[in-house]
């Protein structure tokens, strides 16, 4: 792979990673915050995403690979916010089923 290919693929990787982390997760967080009800969202899905982002970021740190670090570290923040909101509003869902 040439330098230009590496630059292109690295840039596309970061853009693709940021798209889900800066559009998908924040939209979910906004919906949770407004509804104050977790509905039937999976806490374990977001927890596994959060753990995955931490591990990938750490892996990038060990390899000194800034594409991995930047691409995954934003996921720690956004999935962490969603996890917090799921935890915060979990009681509202339980009350709805009483």
C-alpha cells in the first residue's frame, strides 16, 4: 500500500467511525434524555460497545496508531453517555411495567 492509499483509508476509517459515534449514539442519547425511559433498549449491547471501544483504544495506544486511537476514543465518550442514561432512567421503565 502506498502512502496515499494509507492516508485515504485512514481518513475513511475515521470518518466512518465518527459517523456512528457522532450521529448514531448522540441521537440515541437525546431520545433517552427526552423520554426519560429506556424502553426495550439493551444495556448489554451498549456495555459491550463501551468495553470494545476501550479495548480498541488501548490497542491503538500500544501500537501508537492514531487512527485507531482517534476512531475509537470518541466511542468511549458517546457509548458511555448512552450507558449512563440507560442506567439513570432504568427505574422509569420498571415503574411502567408495575
